[in-house]
């Protein structure tokens, strides 16, 4: 495959296939961060939150099995190859969650809604991708580094698996126990056990995350070019895709571009299969202003936290990085605050 497609096209194809699975999960399985939080807090329905637990549990077990078989080296991932900055994690997570509530979607959710014909999400995607680049490598990059410094020489453990490995606990055992506990907790609900769709699509999401780790690691080990080892996340990759769309003639495809495009394709296929595809636009300028503001907060928040609801909430969680549970809780808190203010009539865009 590498000889036929080349490294860049191969990792893009891996990202595309995983992204299609994630897009299908969003539209058919209703896998959604904000939706899960909203159902839990205001709908008295915890099944979509348990669905997240299944996705995380499957991703943890899958990633640790891959590590034990030599198919993946977690130390080379962006979540473990740098020193964790707790302040950046908390502030970035709160920003992301709050912005997500204002926008009505995270980056992944916006891509999925765009695949269903929602043109409002196209604006959210553009603003989020550009605002992420604005603080990642644009005018505010130096300020971000000054306020939230990142040490890339991580000589100490940056995850629970690494930490316990130092005490003689095998990484595979850590992954199976941690992932197994999450799966048991997720399935303790009788309603959840009866909801085969939630279980199935949660599992698909977890496997899609693992496929990214294994696929990009395989290309990195067998190819000649230095391809990063990564999996699905939807903040900087949206910006990467926008950048590629403008510079394709002098640029190469990447896993990020394949992943983003894949989610849109998968969501479109899922929408058509359910008969839900329809073009939608925003008729209320105040609503659009609120969504643009939320997207402008989400992008920088994800960069500061080194990941979004999928990047930290599942991908980093699959490696049991220290940052993952803290970011997840910060995103949840920020989203809960944003939802509360919206429901009680708070209008920050006015």
C-alpha cells in the first residue's frame, strides 16, 4: 500500500475510513458530546453519556492490546511526549465546553451536522478551524506559549499506564482493568443494556480511535518519511483541512484532512440512510452570532487544552494520559455553565 499510495496518502486514507465510521456514529448512533451532557443534565437520560464510557473503555482496551502486541508506541503520541500543563488543561477545557454550549456543537458534531446539510455548521467549522490556528501558529501563538508553556522533553510519566509500569504493573493489565471498569459501569444500567444501538455505535467510535493509532504507527514504522503518530481529534485538524484546501497544489494530504473529510462523508451517508438529510440555514442573526462566538472560543480552548472533546475525551483517554480525565471534567463543567446560561435566557452575543 505504501509503495502504491505513498505515506501521506496512506495515512489520509486511514483517517478517511475512521472518519467515515465516526460520521456514521454521529448521524445514525447520535453520538454527540453536547447531546450526552444535555441529556444527562436536562433530559434524565444517561444513555448517551454511558455511550461515551463504552467508547472510552473500548479505546483504552484496544490501544493497550495494540501496545502489548508492538503495533503502537504510546510514548510517541502528542498526549504523552510532553509535560502535562494542568492549568492549560483546565482553562482550555472550560473554554472549549463553554464555547461548545454556545455553538450547539463541538467540532466533531459540527462536521457531522454539516454532513447532514446544516449550513450553520459550516460557519462554525470555519470559525473554529481559523480560531484554533490563530492561537496555535498565528498571531497569538507566542502569547499562548508564554501563558501556557509546554515542555516537550517528557522524561517523567505523563499517563497512568506509564506511572504504574514504573511500579511493575504491566501496561496491558492496566488497560484491561481501566477499560473493563468503564465498560462495566456503562452497562450497569438496564436501559443501556437494552439499547443495542448505543452499545454498538459506542464500540465503533472506540475502534475508530484505535485504528488511527495503529494505522499511523504502521506507516511511521514502514515508511521513509516522518509521519506523526496520531488519531482522531477535531480542532487543529479542521484548520489543517482549511489550509490544505487552499494550498493543495504545494502541500500533501495528512491523516487530519482524511479524518475531517471522512466525518462529513460518513455523516452524509448516515443522514441519507435515515432520510434526515436536508439543507438548513440560520434565520435568526442573534443565533448565528452566538454560534460564531462559541466557535471562536472553542478553537483556542482546544489548542490550550491540547485536544477537544474527542481528542482529549477519547483519544488521550485511550492512553490513560493524566490530562484526559481533567480535560473531560473541565469540558463538562464549561458546557454545563453554558447550557445553564442559555436555558435561563443569557445571551452573550447581544
